[in-house]
C-alpha cells in the first residue's frame, strides 16, 4: 500500500465517517493503516474533554501489543504516549472487552473473582487430575494406542470443550444427532469431557468466580437486555476499529454490533482484515462469515489493498500463478486478490527451495542447517511447524545437540510447549546420550529407587532396573525385536513419571541438581556437550525465585528452566518478527502477522496441505474418507462443527458422512489452503520446504508450486552438512 493510497483512504473516512471494510493482502500494512486512522481520528475528530475513547479490538494479545507499540511510536514513545493512551484509547481483545463491560458498567457484579488464563488453567488441571483418579474405569476405556492419545490430550480437549459449551449450553450429546458413526467412541469421550466440564463449573460456582468465557456470555446477555447500557457504551466508544476481523467470533461481532448501532447517525465501525487468512474457523468459533456478509451488504464501503511491502515481485508472481491455479480448480468462493509488489529486484538466489530427507531426524537437521546458514547471512529466520509436538523435537535438538548450541541465545519460540520440552525423563534420556560412563546406569537406577522410597512410592526394584535397561537401549537404538515389542516397561516408565510428578516432596531445585550431580554429567564430555550442561546448571543457579516462592511441582520448575535457556514470547510476538540473525520457532497458525527473510517449513505432507479438485476425484488418495474418519474420531471437531450449526440433524450415518464429504470437507480443505497461503506470504526473500524422501509424499500444493516454477528438489545428505567448529563454541570452564 503506497503512502498516497493510505492517505486517500484515511482522508475519505475522516470526511464522512461511518462504516469501512478493508480487505488487505499480506504485507500491505493493514495494521499500520488502522493505527494511522486511529491517530487521525484522535487528532481531528475525537472530543478531548468528554472522556470518550477510541475502541480498538483485535483477536489476540500479540495483536494488542502490536497496536500499542505502533501507537507509542505515533505519540513519541511509551513515556510520552502513556497519558494519551490511557485517556483516549482502549486497545483490547474480546476477553478484555467483556471484562471491561462487566467490571465497570454493570451495577450488579455476579462474580467476586475473575480468573485469568493461568487461574482457569490451574482449576482445570486440578479437575482433570482428580477426575482421572476418581474414575478408574477411564483406564479400560482408553486402553488402545489411539485412545491413549485422546486421554493424553485430555486437558487441551477439555479447555476447548469448555469454551464451546459456555456459549452453547443447549448442546447435549443426544441432541447432536440420533444416529452417528462410532457411537460408543463418542459416548466415551463425551462422558469424560462432560464430567470434567460439570466439575469445573461447580468449582467456579463454589468460588463465586468466572473465567473469561463466562464474562463474554454475561456481557452478551446484559447488552441484549439493556438498551441504555448499549447507548452508554456507544457514547463512551464513539469509534470502533477492529483489526483481524476475519478471525472475529459471532460473540465479538454481536457485542460490537449492539454498541455501534447507537452511534450518532450511523455506526462508526471500521473492520480491517483478510478473508484469505481466516485459518482458524474449523477448530475454533472464529469465522470470516460476518466480514463477508458486511461486505456483501455494504459493498460501497469496501476498500481493497493489494500492494504488498513484504514479498518481492519475483516471489509475488509465483504466488499469483498459484492463485490462478486455485481459480482454475473451482475455488470461486475464495476472495483471493493478486499480490502487487513494490520491489522489482531480481534475486541472486532461489526464492523457493525444496529438500527431500530420508527420515524425521534428517528433516530436523536439514531445517536447522538451513536456518544456521541464513543466520550467518544476518537474516531473520523462522522455522514453521504444523504442531507444537513437532516443534518440541526441534527445540530439544537445538538445546542438546552441541552442533547447534551456539544459536541458543538467538532462539525464540511461540510454541505452546513449555511444560513438555523438559520433563525428568527427557532429561534422563538426554543425559544418557551425553554420558559415556557405564556407571551412570547404576546411578540412575539407585536414584529412582532412593527417591521412590523417600516418598513412599512402591516400585519394584526389578521393574526400575528393566525400565532403565530398555530406556538405555532405546536411546542407543540397541533394542532387539522382542524388547521393541514390550509395552509393559514403557507403560511402567510412564507410571513412574506420573508418581514422581504427583508425589514430589524433594524441591525441584534440589532434585534436578541432585540428578545432574549423581549421574555425573560433567565426566567424559566434549566441549560442546559441556556447554549444554552448563546452560542447564546456569539456569538453575539464576533461579533466585526458588528462595521466595518454591515450586510445588517438578514441571513448574522445569518450565522456569526452559524460559531462562530460550526466549519464549507469548504476548508480544512483534518483538521477534524480522530480527536479523535470530531464529523463531512457531506453529504456522501463530506466525500470521509476522515476516522473516527466510521461512523454513517442516510440515509438508498431504494431511497438512490437501487439495480438493472440483472436476476430478474430490481429494487425492481417498482423503475424504480419512477426513471423515478423523472427524468421527474427534468429538471436539464434531462439537465445534455443531456449535456453528445447532439446527443441523442427521437421520442416518449415510447422511452424516455425506455432509462431511461435501460441506465440511470443502470448508476444512479450503482453510488448509488458506494456511498454505499464509505460510507462503511470511517470506521476504525465500521459502524452504523440508519434507519426505520422495516428492510423491509431499503435499499436492507443494508439488503444484514446484511444477509451475520448474523447481527441482534437492536430496539432503547428512554427510555433507555443515557442523559448527568446536572452536566457535563458548565454553564457560
């Protein structure tokens, strides 16, 4: 977006005010536009002596941080802008908006305590743990591998289920449909999640507390029943500016609609977003439909920004060819506009690269080696994965592989895995990798035995011995066929961890120090390995909070260790966007709004990026049946789907599957293609795909991109990878 184009849009709005819908391509500066518009409204239109404020709403806390940072720059820095922002701006998420309405504008307060995300998570964790212990029949229900996976993800599923149920109390399992596929499976999951949900709500009632979901629901009910409250808020916030409007939920839309309809003359409501980046509608209650409906109803108020200041022309042209392909394949409902770039320089490098690798370990190596090379060129780099679990493997590789220890200080993460990166058995297996002294085996057996006895945990010594043997052999890939089939030792290993974790008495600080010293991690290590151990020990020594606030759980302490070794950025992702010589690990979804010189993608399979052909077979490799099966086996996807279409009923399994094969599949695949579009448009210079050993195993979207641009994949050879010289590693001894 050129300066003149931006100025014209703002001048026009200041002159007429009212509605405005801006659909903008990635990198066009839509957040900059909305901040500049807010600044002009403040300067030229907003009364300064009435206590009125400009309301700015966005989907995420990182979006709030980005807007505030840009406003600070407009008003001369954080100190100079502090008073102006406090008096004349209210920048918030939907949760923050609901909290503001309930806490400041309702005379009767229904709750004595408002739980933030951390507080509600503590309650939920307690509920899940007690529910699991008090309902031992769950063990038999979830005894197969696939069902154990469901149980493993129980807390996250419970969190999403609670969010869905809060806004759809009328949803009950027997109302979803009379006949469905795999009813026993659904009933098992539903009964567990419903039991957790009811207990969670009961604890909140006992505490007279509310979580953020309750606040949104309560704000909606009060606004719908109180016109005077709506009029008061319309006066308080005479201008509403909504960023990332494609991710708005129905609840957010209704709240803003009820307020803006009482603005003088007409709603002063600006909605800015990109419908093509709506990538969360199949697993959250977000939906681009409200923005699409508003644009259809008021087309005269729509503006399109299609000039990107991110992608150079040569990369934009390749993305545009891909857009043409989508249109040819029947994606008329997409709102894709072509990318026009301000930068026409010709590159001296390949802007799209594809590497094939023999296995997952090679893929991680390849991605990290490409990242290291880009960092040496002083470029900003991001490695994007589809899941947090995949990101966990990359984090562990960086932290514990001496070849990458030198980039630890330049590593940031938006991955939501702090409690998973380190647990005691991750540390034990890692130390087995590092320690060559055979006595470490006996040390760890003794340690677990002593610790178990000290905490009155009944564990058979022979089991411990066998488990550690299996563990050591598995680490060194020495398991024979018989041992590899043993499920019991692995199950016992998990059970030991669970008991150690839940019954911990020894302080985590002492526990981890004791483990490091007992196993003897500093013996027989090379310089790079010593550096990694030093990183852990240094973080322990830095943890001054232990003397003030001891950790009750080992994992709580391990989270603090991780946060001192790497640099997670939860709320203000703008601080690590496009930072030269630094590396960000993120999921694809959380990378939206960020930009980097080099983007490396490690999730490249057809299950992540499928392709729906209208004129040929619906989806390659029977993807429809797989998607249907996934939905059948995921109660939460089914509930989310039905939360958006409460009146939908299925009279037979065939009718249910037909719906999946048509509407839901189309929605699901369309959203994944939009995710691919988001990934492509994060890069300023180059994008690198790292995937399986054969191109036939890559996503059809990546294959199309390769065919359109004559890209030949490169076979990654670990033997020629560039290792870090030991002389370049700082050794603090």
